[in-house]
């Protein structure tokens, strides 16, 4: 049996294969020759600092995972953890039992609206995201039909080309969806985001939805975002999302949710910071 050597070259080769890329694919993205990539993988040369950083970005891994000796230890990762149809069934049964009419209408509407869409850098159906968020809210004992329905619909207006008045829900629910939807027509991104977070901060229920949204996105950003975007996401979470938890905390019915979400969000931020 051929002995496995845990080297920089072997780690580059493994990360490349895990991404389903050829040496030529990597070479093209780095603007180097495929022979250079071949030399790296055979440990006949080592990428310089610039190419090492860019290589990690292309392969979606950390620089340390390439250069550090891990004694041959490797882990298998999974992007698909939950069955979205099971989540949909759970939400539907819960909504029926509690008489959540908005949620029942929103569930079917959201599934149809997001049909064919996938999460970033994956083949996971996009509907996985709002369904997971709704399950999270229900698990935290959120008993507000409009909040659960708005969670299911929170990306429909922004990402599916659906008008606010087309949503088959109450006006209160539509308002929550409106607050969650960014104005993509505003070319000044900084001004748009400032107003977006200011408006969210005026409504504890909308702030709660945004915090659950961010909590869910933090769980998937390791494979759904580039390293540069992850850094930005961490900073944005600390600057904009954590203050929203204080807004949520101001609603006595949502106080426990704010406490749980703060623990979950800050724990994930700490893990990312340590690993990056």
C-alpha cells in the first residue's frame, strides 16, 4: 500500500479535487500555467505568498489548511444537513395546529416563488433558508403568525420579482417583508444600507427576523461566501446586527429570543475569528 504523505502539495491536490476542479481550471483562475499547479501538487515547487492567498480563495479553504501539517487528518463536510420537505411538513402541521392562516398561505407561496433557486455556491434549494429560519423561530417559541409568515416570505420581494401586494398575507405581514427587503434601485449602497438598518431598528419584530436571518446565514457562510466576504460579514454583524438584538429585547414577548440569538450569533462569530 502506498504511504500517504501529508504535504503542501498533497493538500493542494485534495482541496482542488474536492472542488471538482482540474489543474487547468486552477491555473486559469490564478493566471499561471497548469505546469505550475502540477509542480505545486508534486511538491517540486511552492506557491509564493500572493499565489498561496489567491489559491486558498479559489479552492474555498484557509491558507492555514494548505500550509499547516495536520498529520494526515482530514474531515468530510456536508452542506446539506436537513431535508427541506420535512421542514415544510413540520411548519405546515404546526401552523394548522395553531391556526396560523398567514403562515399556511406564505409557506406554499414561498416554495413556489423560490422554485429553481439555490443557495450560493451550492446545489441546495434556496427554500432551505427561509424554512430553516421558520423552524428556528418556532423552536424559540415565537407565537406570532405574522412573524413566521414574514420569515417564509422575507426574500421573495427582493429576489423573486414579486410585488409586495401580491403576497397572500395580512398588511402587518407585508410591512415586515417590506422592512426586510433592500432597495436595490438605490445606487448608493452605503446610504441604502444605513436606511435599511435604521428602519429595521424601529420595529422589534422585523429586527427579530433580521437577526434570525443573520444567525442562519452565519451557519452557512463558510461555504457560501468568499473569505473576503466572510470578513465583511463578521464586521457587519457586529456593527449592525448585534445592536438590533437590543431592539428585539425591548419587546417583552421576544426578550428570550434576543438572549438566545445573542448567544448563538456571538458563539459563531468567535469560532470564525479563531479559525480564520
